[in-house]
C-alpha cells in the first residue's frame, strides 16, 4: 500500500476484547519480536477508508450510522492471515456487521476486497509463522461486542472522532 494519508472508519470492539487482544498481541511481540502493525489504536474491524479531503462528509456518515446502530455481538471463527505478512482473527459476517459495513463501502486506502478482520500481528514471514504457532496455543476470544465507530487518520495514526453506540 502507498504511504499516502487516508481516513479509516473502524468498528471498535468492547473493553474486555481490547484487553484480551492486547494480551495476545503482547505475548506475540514477546515471543517473535516487534512487528509492523500499527500500535496505539483500538482493536477493530475496518469498515472502509476514504481520502482525507472527505473528512467532513465521513464524519457525517459516522454520525448518521451511529444513530441507528446498537452494540452488537460478533463471533470469532478463528485465526487467518493475509499471505505471510498479517495475522488476524476472523469474525463471522453477521447481519449487524454487514449492515454497518454497508454504510461505509469505500476502500480508498488499498482497493482490496473487504475482508472483515481484527489484526493481531504484522511482520516478516518467519515472524508471522511463529506468531501463528503461538496463537494456536493461546486462549483466543470467541466473542466480542462492537460498541462504536472510530475514525482515524493514517499515517501517522491519529484519532479523529469516536462515537459509541447507545443501548
């Protein structure tokens, strides 16, 4: 991917999932070394990406979507990877996640087909293989709750806005 700046809309996971995934990521880093994943952002499922000049329109999209969405549960189906560089948890494509994604079907940053995922680790092939082996021995979360939407600007990462869903 080009290192240009872009905006990313993220479905943010609940605090228990944040803690558990953070522990898993720390274990991976401890055992295989630092990776290239973006640190300091919440664990999430990317919903779409946009050019930075669309900032105000994207914020309005987020506000509109958040009005009609309540927190919802997702189930993780296990781990998977993008090639040999990215290790992630794969969530089930439940109707609520698909409905939320439909509000943000734009893939400016890389143009790839949307694959819902929660990134655990990015790195070199040997690191990712070692991370996969380690993750197989860990107690992975089976469920999480999507509690809100966050808009971030990348690179460097910067939080723009977060809206939590209401019950």
